[in-house]
C-alpha cells in the first residue's frame, strides 16, 4: 500500500467540480484508492462519496492506494492534486 497526504487550501474546499475531476482521474487506475479524513474514509472513484467528506480549507486528506498499479497511481494522483489545486500543500514534500 502507498499513501500520501494533501492539505486542502482552496477557500471553497472540496466542492462538486474538483471532486468530480478527482473521481474521474482516479478511475484511470485498477488499484483501490481511498481518501481519508480524521472522521471518514471513502472511495476516491465515487463523486458523491468524495463530496460527503465535507473537506473544507485546512482539511487533511490521506490517499491510500493499494493494488497492482499502486506505484504509478500514487505518484500520478499526488501530481494531479498538486497541479489541479496548486494552492494546496503536498505534506510529504516537507517531511
């Protein structure tokens, strides 16, 4: 299993548009991709599940990826988060 953590910095949090982009991107991989907050864990490939996280600015999202393409999926999902939400802070770059 691979994982990375990303801090939501967008003033609007994880609303429908970014959640939809994230779910669509995650569907490219066969690995299971879960997104966790301190309160909940959901399937990253499901738009409504992502929105149910209620992720606001400052929410820490932990992506847990497991499966046959987990290495590639983890690297590319992390890159996707950085590029799509450039104002977000990829936590493990600073650890």
